C-alpha cells in the first residue's frame, strides 16, 4: 500500500450555505496500481483528490476531518497535517497531477521547457543545464517531435493533445510514486484520447508508478483500471476490482451506470439505453441517509433513515448499500462492515 485515505471530509462555505462536498471518503492505493474513480459531475471525484494535495482554495473550502497516509521507505506521513511548505514538496515530487484542461493549467507566459524543468530544479536539485537535458528527453518520451527546438515553444503553439503530453511530462518529471489524472482526455478527440491513454500506460510500466484516473468513461475504465471507486454524493458507494464491478455490480447506482453504456445485441441491433431517473443530491443539505435513495428502485425504510457504510461483499469488493443485488433482498444485519 502506498496511500490510505480514512474518513476524508471536505466542506465549502458559500453565501448559500455549507456545501457538504466530501462526506467520509475511504480508500487505499497499492504501489503500481491503476485506480479508476468514476461518478457523475459533482460526485466529489476531483475534490477528493485535490483535498489530499492542498489544492482546495481555503477559504471557501475547508478540510474538516480525516487522514491521508502516504507510505514511503517504511514510514508514513499524513498529507492532511502537512504545512504549505511540506505539501508543496509532495506535489510534483512524490505525487504528480495531470489536470483536465492543460490550456488553463500551463503558464501562457513561460515556455513549456521551462515549466517542465522547473519541477526538476525544485524537487531534484538539478542545475539549469541538467534540467534542460532531462526535459528534452522527457519531451521525446511523451512523443513530442523535435524536442530540443520545442523546448522554447509556448503553450499556445501546441495542439490540445500536445499540451496534454506536456502536462504528463510535468507530472512524471520527478518520477513520483503516484500520478493523479483528472479526466485528462475529456476535451480530446477519440484518436488522441487513445494515444494519451497508451502513453500513460507505457510510462506507468516504465516508472512503476500508481495511477489514479478520474473519468466518466467506463470504456476507459474497463481497458486500463485494476480497481474502481464509484462515487456519488461525496461518498464512495462501491469499491471493487474492475472485473468484479462489471460482472457483479452491487450498488444500484453502479448498476444504473453500467446499463447506460451503449452496447450491441447479438442480432446486431443497438440496445435501448437506460437512464437513472431523478437528480443528484443537494449537497447544501447534510447527508443523514443514503444519498441515492430518492433515485433508487430498491429503496427501503432503512435507506431513508440511515447512511449505509461500505459493506464487505468479498475480500476486495465493498458496496454502501443495504440491498443485496444478488439475493434480491435486504442484506443481513450481521454482515461484516468495511473500514
């Protein structure tokens, strides 16, 4: 295990009231693992990961509780207790971050070469010439041709796909233990998306890094993830190995997501897609019962009065639901609860 997050709670204090953004998130990440985090917009995927690295603007945001242990060389550090200076050493050095929109994440007034080299001089102590040499090597590794000349190019001189390659180079420049990719292919066409995914997988294999891949795209999840975290209403509603999740989904929200994937029947005709009726929960209200209950076809009285914990289905499969999808009945009270 390289990262363990326990009971993460993040709030935003707005003029409209308190936004209960993250409500007791728990998960772990193993070295070299690819963890996909899925869920609709507003479910808390990005806020969870940004909270861990001190990227939440405070105010209005505030991390109200939890622990996030980063394990290295037999020691553990709580990311949530670090000072600003300490967490800056982690960002880019031990944990890389690939943002969704590279054009707003890259500095338009700095050459891309300087932006990549900056992290290596800061975290690795390389001098200017050493950092330039390594940057050119990285640009070649991420597939940017004529790297020595493009070192002095500015972000606006690159296409969207090439800017994302630059972001990947920045994220892996210091050979971090973890890279968090926040929907890095959303604004790219399908061909470029496939190239970026292939690039990340190749770099992961070369460097042995763990990947947290935030996405809406379940097809991407199926092709690259080892394990999947499904989020809804600022909580984790299911945590499972990728094959288990697709073959045996346990939470009604996960079941709904999978039914919404386009498919083809044996006769070759397109299947009618199913939608999840209703709307996401109002996060201006504190969760006191299952956030999915108003939209759930299996809702019971218990769902409307209690917030379900992550319940152990198998050793590596947990779901926050009182309903047993396999047995088609409410789970037994004595079932083991995940931590």
